[in-house]
């Protein structure tokens, strides 16, 4: 049941295309949106990836104008990453398109089912908060690396 629901949700969200970015790049954009001005290593830790892979990912996001690289005030060797105006606009548009896709499906549901869905999603969000907080508390460099 859980797998079927997750796959259905994934299919519905996928109807709102994330082009021109991949799923990994989208995760990076979401992290940069939440953590303005982080450095490459911190972003790599958040993605569970290596700095070199994350650097290439950021190269592609910079090339399409979604990410800006700024010099760090604390270190001349370090760059800070942040979403550009175009990157923010892309995420806002993606959220709008996803919301419209979901609204079509939810509108087809009986009112009682909508109320139950809302209650269930609120419970899911509350249950996920500790997981998000645990992930944020992991010290840099202690996560497994993937290419």
C-alpha cells in the first residue's frame, strides 16, 4: 500500500516537468533555497555526495543560470552558493505546476476523503520533522559518499 501510494504521488509530481534539471540538481536547488550561502562541501554533505560530483552538478546549475557563486567573506579560497533569481523563479513555477496537478486529482475526491487526506499528510509531516532534523545535525564529512 505504501509503495503504491508513493509511486502514485511520484507520478503525479512528475507530470510537472523538472526540465531542464535532473532529480539530483533539483535536490541541490531545494537545499540551496533552505540554506542560503552554504559552501560546496556543506552542499555535498547535504546531498550525500562527493565535493567533486557536487562541483560538476553546480557547474551545470550555474550554466543554466539557477545558481550563483559568490566569494566568501571569511576565506578567499571558498565560494558561497545561492540560488539566483532565475533559480528561485524556477522553483516557484515548479511548485505552482505541481500544486495544479495535485489540485485536479484532489478535486475529484469526496469531501470526507479530502479531510482525511489532509489529516494524514499533516501527521506525515510531523513524523518527518525528526528525520529532517537528524539529517541537518550530521556533522560535515561523516556521511557516506556517493558519486
